[in-house]
């Protein structure tokens, strides 16, 4: 099979590829590099950034029914959690509609309708979000000295989630921190205490981190996990058999993968996984990524 339609963020690489095998939109003379899709996510080759143009592809449903809301929320393809703060709000709206008991093709209640319309209106702002594809400092020519993973977890009565950063330190003492991935889930419909939700966030963060370490070929011992729940930190430092089934099973899972020293406490107002309340859980994750204020250590 002869591969065609090649595209790269490097003009030097593209010059080595025959013109007939390049993507049609590429113009080497002007340096024009198009925006294309890579694994379902829009990629701006010129700046080597992932972007989102969801608002241009979706229209407000004529009727706000449970079926139409679900179809709209599910159309946002976000496998790495770049839009986790936004998508989790859509899931929360869907959960509220489900609990209201309306049928699939029945108009939702006024409260859920207003929440959905407000959420849909924000779709047009997603194109302002740009995530750097490269996890290292592409402009730094010095040798990489160390690399570590930092995962932050948090929970509220509405949702819980985790966000992972890659911290790179170079021989010239430069340090870069890049957003890798995030994961968020709405809280269970049954009543669950905040400490237990914090524990669910911890196990979610552990699973996310394990997948990232496997993909990036980083040893799990290079990971530090942060939580602002003293309950979770206390549970992790104890033997899992001391607790009841719900807590014991999750603590045992944490002990199988990580060491006690890898779990640390972070003050709530410094935790990028949840410096906000209610349905805006994890929004700060997105804002810090945009302005480049992810924690450096």
C-alpha cells in the first residue's frame, strides 16, 4: 500500500516528501499548513496544537428532548479529556433529565431545558481552547534531566475527576509542565459521602495515570498523586483490611500499584483538579491549561 496525503508540522520533513504524496492543502512556498484531523481531534499543524471546532458542526435541536440532549452531548469527541470541565456539565444535565423520569421523545422540564441551552451556547467558545501536542519543550535544545508525572484528584457532590501533568526538567534548570489528559465523571445517583467520592476520584486518577505511564513508557514510581482529602490520605496509609468493603477494595487497588510515599496532600485552593464548586468542577483545569499556569511541582 502506498501511503499518501502526508502532513507534518515541520516544513523540512514535508520537503523530503514528493508533492503528489502530500496533503492537497500544503503549500511549501508560502509555508501554509492546514488544519486537519488526527484520531478524530482537529490538529493545527502550523502551531502543532489540538483545537476544537465543535460549535461549527452542531445546531440546537428543534425540540429539547432526552433523546436529543443525549445525541448532542455524545457528539463531543474528547478521548483525552481536554474538554473535561465542559463535558462533565453536559453529563450532569443528562443525569438530571434521566432522574426526572421523562420519556425519550418528551420535552424536558424547564430547569433542564435552560441548563442545556446555556451549555449549548458555550459550544461556540470551545474553539478558543488550544492544547500543545508536544509534551516536552520543543524549543529547548538542552538535554532532558528528569521527567515525572503528577496527577491531581478531587470530588464534589456533583462530580469527581482527575488531571495529569508531565513535568520535565532540563540540564539548564528549565522546567516545563504540560497538560497530558483528564478524566471526569458525574457522581452516582445514590447518596454517597464526599470522602467516598474523593476515594473514587483517587482510583480514577490512578487508572488514568497507569494508562498514561504505559503509553509514555514511564515507570509508575516516577508518579506523584495529589489529593486535598485528608480522609483519603489517611485511608491510603492504613491497611485495607481495617475498613469496610467499599473503602477496602479501592485502597487495596491503590496499594497494588503505588507506594504510600507517592500519595501527597495538596491544599484545596492549590488543587488544579477542583478549585471550584458544584457543576463547574474541573473548570480551573481548563483555564490553567490555556494560560499556562499548571503547577510546576
